[in-house]
């Protein structure tokens, strides 16, 4: 996802497909198993859920937010203020 060049491309669809494919590569069975484990233990170990979010989905949000900002500013796509 870090390599997606959405800033300079006029072909937004191709860039978004590249981002989507990178996302799908991360959804390997072992990662999904860890995710299920964290969700199952979140009530008992909230610090585990917080760490998972910060270093998993939270990290992805940090990567994608600036990637989506430039195409949004160029009017190529809408961007929700809260990704």
C-alpha cells in the first residue's frame, strides 16, 4: 500500500485496485486467525486489542490517509474526514 502512487496518476481506478490487492495480500489465513483471537480476547485483555489496532488497522489508516488526500484534493474522489 505504501507503493501506490495515487498522488501523480490520473488513473485512479488502477491505483485503487493496486491498494485493494495489497490489502487482500494482508488477509492471509494466519493473519485472520490472529485477528479472531484478538477479538475473542478483547474484553479480557483490552490492552491487546488496543495494541492490535495501533499496529494493524491503525497503521493501515496512517498509510492510506495521506495516499487518499491528494486525489481527493484534485477532485478525483470524495474523502470522508474520518477515515
